[in-house]
C-alpha cells in the first residue's frame, strides 16, 4: 500500500463554523486510510464572494493517505454533504467547505479534480494556516508555502481567538 501526503483546506461560515471544522477533523481522524493528521489553528477571514454573509473560519490539515486523489476528494465531498453543504452559489455561505489543496506532487487540470487547487497560491486564508504546519512545502508549479504566504500578505486574516492548540 502506498501512502501519499495531502493537504486539505477546511472552511465554514454557517451553523457553528468552529464546530463544523472540528467535526470534519474528527471524521478524517477516524478513517483507517488516513494517518498522521496535523492541523493548523483556525483563522478568520472575510468572505471571498458576496460580502453579505458571515466571516469564514478556515484551517488546513496535512495528512498521509492510501486513497487516490480522486477518492480523497470523494470522501471530502461526502463529508460536506453530511453537513448539509449546498452548492447553489459560487463563493456563497456554506456549512462546510473541504478542498483538496495539494496531493503529493500530483498535477491535474480536469473538471472534477484540479491539483494543486486553483488559487491556493494567492489566498491568505489557505497559505497562512498551511505555513503553520508545512512552511517548506513546495506547491507544484507555484513555489514554497512560506514564500507564497509572505508575498500574499495577510489581507485582513486574523487568528481565531481560542485556537491555541494545533488540534483545531
């Protein structure tokens, strides 16, 4: 069995966002095909899309998985659905948003699976949590996380007040 490193972005701005993120992390930890889960603290960011919605809470988890990238993405989508995720509006409010950011050195540009995740290299709400757990990670075709985060700037990103531990 081959184990591959992967990084998952977690976000929520509805129905107890902190609880949504914690639930997702707990579900990932329970899977036998996922190991070595490490998570960043939680960050608060303004919504990317329509501004008439609550701020988002965001975090990133790093893991080892025996799943393929497509299968891992399927697991993430199942978890979103279990929490009532609606895909009605692009960048609209959501109970849970789980994005496969990076899967090893894999690159993919098909409709169902884009790797690395588009925009990962320019979003502070992804780069700063990712830099917490993997500052030297090279995002395929984009560069080192720590350098990308520094170039991006915080863009209003704040650390969530009570996210003192690395277990989200």
